[in-house]
C-alpha cells in the first residue's frame, strides 16, 4: 500500500448525502475515513444511518464547537468540509454561524496548532452566482440583478438587463463570476473566500467546489426544503400534484452524487486544483417541468403537469454551470440525469414514508413568507 493510500480524511457532514458518497469513493481509493456529524434531526431519522460503514471513525458533534473540531482535526491529512445549513428559511444568523464560522474555525485551528493538513476542500454552491449573467440584445453580456418582486408578482419570470429593463437570455455560469443574493449563497461564498484567501495566507492548499443540484440515493427525505427531484418524487408517490413553481421553465443542471464524489476525490489528489474554485455540474440545462415529466414517467403519474404560478423568494431563474474548468483536470460526467432519476426513485420506493415531509416543508416556507403567489396560474 502506498503512503498516499494510508492518509486520513476528515469529512464533516460525513453521515449526509454527499459526505457519505465521498467517503465511499475515498475509501475505495485507500484512504482512512473519519466523519464528523451532529446527525441533524432535519436530515436524519434515528442515529447513524445504515450507510455509515464500520470502518469509518465516527465523531458525533457540531462543527461550531471548538473542542469538537480540535479533536476532529487531530491526526488527519485532509479535510472535506460539507456540514452546512442549506434551506431557504430566513434564519440568517444560523446560516452564518453554521457555514461561515465553522469554516473560519477550521483555518484558525490549523494555523494556531500548526496542524500538518495537506488540503482543505469546502462545499460551495451554484447558488453563489445569483441570477448569473445574461445576454441583452442592446447591451451585450450583463450581470443580472436579483429578480424584482413586482415582476414576479406579474409572472414576469425572466431576469432583465439592469440598464434597459429588457429580458435577457441567460448564459452558462463560469467560475470567474459570483453575485450571491440570499442567506445561503452569501454564506457559501464567504466559505469560499475563507478557504481560498486564508488558505493562501497560511499555505494550506484549499479548493472550493460549486456544486449544481446534486441527485442520487441517500438524499434525505426529511429535508424537503429544496431539491426538485426529492420534492416531486415525494409528492407524486403520495398522490399529490407536484408544486412546479413559476411557469416550470426554470433551467437547472443536475449532477449525480457519484460524479460529485469523484470530483471531490480528484481535486483532493490533483495539485493543479489548489487555491481554485470549480463548478461541478451536469453540463446540460433541463427545465423544471421536463424534470417533473421524467419523474412522472418513472413513478407512473398520469395527471397533467402544470406550473402553479407560485414562486420562492430568493430563488433564481436559470442556473446551468459551465463545467469545462473541472473537465480540463480530466473529470467527466458519467451518469445522465435519466439514470439518476431512475436510481433515486427506486431508492425512495424502498424507504418507509412515515410522513409527507414535502408538505410540511412547503407549509413552513409559506408561513415564513418564502413561497408567495403571483397573479398568474
Ligand atoms: N445536495 C446538493 O444539491 C448541494 C448543492 C450545492 C451545495 N451543496 C453543499 O454540499 C454540502 C453537503 O450537502 P448534502 O446535500 O450532502 O446535505 P446533507 O444534509 O445530506 O448532509 C449534511 C450533513 O451535515 C450534517 N450537519 C449539519 N449541520 C451540522 C453541524 N452544525 N455540525 C455537524 N454536522 C452537521 C447533517 O447532519 C448532515 O449529515 C453542504 O455544504 C451543501 O451546502 C449541496
């Protein structure tokens, strides 16, 4: 066994969806795994999930705790920081506390205790682009502002040019841009900045991963605040009309969790990734309505699918990532969205749905004013 293969990786949020698949991938490559997770009741049911392997060292604790992090960081060579808060609820300080402070703490402890950590990878998100960039017929490529409430209320969904107010055609998202515009994306971009800037300052190679929407088995059924595949699947399996927001024409790109786990392993092993950020996406835009149709075909849903004209405050219109930067390191998308949908639904069918979690999340978001109704159906 080579020296590399005996190295140890700490994965925060390692009991979760991306964390556990990343642990599987790295263990396959010969790494020792330590996971740290507080088994957040918003995500988990009861204790460590079944996919947590006996060979993984487990620490139950919170990434915000200094004492826990001192223990977790001791004796590891790499850190993959995935534990986070990630819904759209307006609990701003909790977002900063969990996502940003925990990242700062990791760097603080590595520097303070001169820990021999070889690399830190942080989980960012496609959300950091905000509305991204668009092409205006008059002004060319422009940065799109967050969509205004008065437009959304009238069912004008497309982002507009900040100079002339005309609708723009959305462009693919490229890593040189960012315009975080809600509590989640602000916290994710702050995590990126801490990693890339404080990493450089302290000579700790660091990488920030801007994941698109990640799909696959082990995605928590409980945390149904986001994730169209999870929400639509739950709704259709429970016989409820899927809540397709806006007009269903929002473009998204979806990436399989297996491809994400391979991307994490690749940047951990490849020095060319150091101090860089990377999009990790499926590379192809699919409308939310078309995703709903793919799910309906798999689930056997026969009713007509239509958008409900509601919208979520802080949501973005189109988000399709350009993945050429990561591809230039040799990474490839290996699983199509069709394959992911099939595998995900068969996984959900095997689980016991004790409650309609999608409905519960929707009701909470309505109560908090996150989901609002436009004047169009
Ligand atoms: N899933 C996606 O589509 C997606 C997209 C973009 C970015 N991300 C990012 O990827 C990361 C992982 O997301 P995921 O989809 O695997 O979510 P997940 O909920 O399945 O996993 C997160 C894990 O972190 C744990 N956790 C939460 N708060 C914690 C805390 N304070 N201390 C310790 N553990 C805590 C949870 O118990 C959970 O096991 C997050 O940082 C998220 O922002 C995910």
